[in-house]
C-alpha cells in the first residue's frame, strides 16, 4: 500500500483565520496534514525570522483529526520549526501556505509572509505552493479558492514540478462559475503608491501609519495581473534567485 504524502500547512494570517481552514480541507483529501502556523496575524512579515527572542509552539485542537501547532514566531519560523523540530525525522512531501486574505500577485510576493513561508520550504527542496484570494474580508467566500487549491495540489502531487519548487497562486474574487480557469504566468509589474498617515497619541507623541494604493500598469497578456483582471487563476513559477541574468553581461564595466 502506498504511503500517504505528508503535507505541511501554514499561513501568515494566523492559525484561526478562515483561509487556513479551507486550505486544510483541500489538502487533507490527498495526504496526512500537519499544521504549523502563527498564533497571531503576521501579514507583511516577508522572510523575517526571529533571532532576539525564543520561539515557542504548542499543540492545539482546532481542526478535527488534524495534528496542529500554533507558533509564536513568523511564518518562516513556523516552517523552520516544522521541518527541523516537529517533523525532523520525517520527509515533507508538500508545503502549502494560505489561503491568504488578499493578493500576493506581482511585487506583493516580496512582502508576503504567506509566500515567504512557502519559499523557505522550497529552499529546502520541498515542493511548495502559496495560495491567495483577492479578498481582504474576514468573511470572504473561500469556496472558489478551495476548489482551485484542490485541483492544483492534486496536479502537483501527481506530477512533480519542472524547473522550480515554488508556485505563487492567486485566485480572483469571483463566484466559481465566473472564473475562467488557470493560467501559468510571469510576475506582473505593479507597485505601491505609499502614504504615511500622521497622528498623535494621548501623550502627544507623533506616530505614522503606513497606507497606500496598488498601482497596476497596462499589463501584457501573460502576467499574473492580466490573468486576474481577466478572471483567471494566476500561477507563477517562482523562486529565491533574484538575479537579473541579462545584467551580468550588460554591466561588465563594473568589473575590475
């Protein structure tokens, strides 16, 4: 009898977020699921790790029949603890992260705790997928995202990924019947126009609260932003190598 794959589930919205429950339901159809997720929301943490304080975790009973742990650290801490402590003697066959409340398309990947948690396990050679739904509401409908997460997890477990270990998957905020399908894409070219809202606390100290809006340029067909704008689920093969290879040969004047 074939052994069930071991699937690690994590996120950055915290272990009680609705999105992680939808992802657990999708993943548990295909293997043994172990959950290691932050004990509080960690959005925007990127690839941060905890170095100046101890990391703690404990077992919780939040999901029927699922082994789960909440961790005091960042999303990346969660995957490191999972691999090196909780599951240190076992092979993780797949890591899935999310389902995030909000987009991680385009440049958002570099800020995302959801994607950094998955990227960390991909660095260790583990096939990894980050899932995000373009809906920031706590009451978001995760059924369409769960449907596509199920399809993509099934495909990745059935046939290994080629030339990458990480997928960045974003699902549009649409009813299932209005989503046209899945598109393999490249990362889009959006950016944030940032603002700091100034305020003053009761003691007269100034504080600043980061806000802003996402600026989406005219995207060519083939980018994740184009796919999402045109009612497709976007899947971007991703990785940790940030090298611009064409710039190596085009900037030889920098060498001595």
